[in-house]
C-alpha cells in the first residue's frame, strides 16, 4: 500500500507541475518584457503569505546593499502594500491582484513552478518563496534558504521590519492599560480553524488570573477566544501594539515574523516537534531575537505548555 501511495503522490505532483507550467511560461514572458523595459533591473517575485513576504523583504534589502547598481523591481500583492512601503530598497513596485489574469500567471502559477526559480535567477528574475524554491524536505530555515538562493553571505545582517509607529485606536484607553494587555493570535492565514483552542483557552484563564486584559487578534469571520475582547486592526497598528505591550501569544503564523523585532515577549506555539520540516523552516532562531519562546506541542501536554508560559512571564 505504501508503494502505491507513493506512486499516486508522485503522479499527482507531476500533474500539478504540468498545471503550473503553461501559465508560468506566459507569466515568465511578461516578466522578461518588464525587465527589458527597465535596463539593469532585477525583478523579485514575492508571496501573498505574510511570513514568506517578510522573509523575502529582509533578504532583498541585503541583496540590494550588495548590488547597489541594480534597480529593484518588486512584484507583489496589493493587499500587502502597507508592509512593502515600510521598506526602502525598491525602485518600483508592481502590484498584481491574485484574481487578475497576470496575477494568476505570475504570483500564483509562476511561484508554483520551482523550475523557474532557477531559470529565472540566471536572468535576474527571482522567486522568493522558500517552499517553492526547495520544498520542506531540506529541513532548513527560510532565511538560510533565501540567503543561499540569493547568494548572500551566511553572516549577512538581518533587516527586520521597522514600520513607522501609528496611532493605536483599536484598543480603548491603550496608553493607560498597555502594561497589562496581552494579545493572542489564535489563527494563521493557512488555517481557518484554531487548532489548539483548549490550550489557548487555558492560557487565557492563566493570564486573566494574573490581572492581564486579553485580546484575540482576529479578522473576517474568525471568533475571539472565550473571555477575550476582539481586536481588529491592520498590520501597521498590530506592529505598534506589539511594541508597547508585555506579551503576545500566537500560533506559528506570518504575523510573528512581522512583529518579531518588537519589544514584547512572544510565546509561539507549534503543532509539531522541533525536528519536523515545518518547524525547522519556520523557527524563529534565524531572526536572532531573544524575546521569543517557542513550544512544540507534539511532545508536550497542555499543562507542560502552561508551566513554560508561567515561567517565561516570570523571567
């Protein structure tokens, strides 16, 4: 059965490659046309996913410092404009909506074809989505993968997100209560269902017993955790909030990368273990940040995680 399963998976992956291939050719031709109109330019294709985008922008900034003679053209999702504008290394940004024809050819299909990641690189067109360059099987961190792909030195200085602070309006009386506020991020963009509700509800109870005011960071139809207030804010405001409060608790998601350099402590929950492919690709150690605590729930009970959190808060 395992042989049959592997065979079916292999055939399915080949069908996906074929599905991406033809639109990718059209998207690639369009990118070459963009590049031909902009002499001495390098084109960087970025992701719709927040975490992948933050990884990419950090490395592109380093690449530009090493290649200052090049004009940087960024291909990006218009929904991430507020993030992209907080960086400085881009001469031009071309926004393609995900549902537009060119958006599908470039940001969806082209990114899904690992082949073009390497063909394009030799022609100054870079796909910066690590999973689609290498896949998770290598078990390396995304920042390290991107450094290799962009041929950056391993000791390159990391460029953290540093947007301008904005006024915090989503939390009433924030200035007076910020020292007792904790934000919990119970969802990741890839998961519409909170996968560790029981643990997070217990975390809420522990935090409230300690006198904290707890907010659930949510969007759309997502529901706040029991006993928490809903927090609905854009990413710039979320960054400003995280820079002022003592603690953010989050399932592993791209928002953690976005706020990684803020002053708050971060307690980050992974579903797997520290040695699985996902955890290795997305662990926060590569950022070199000390105020993060990661827990891997495959080998921990909820009580173990609560004990770690209480010790972390008390440090």
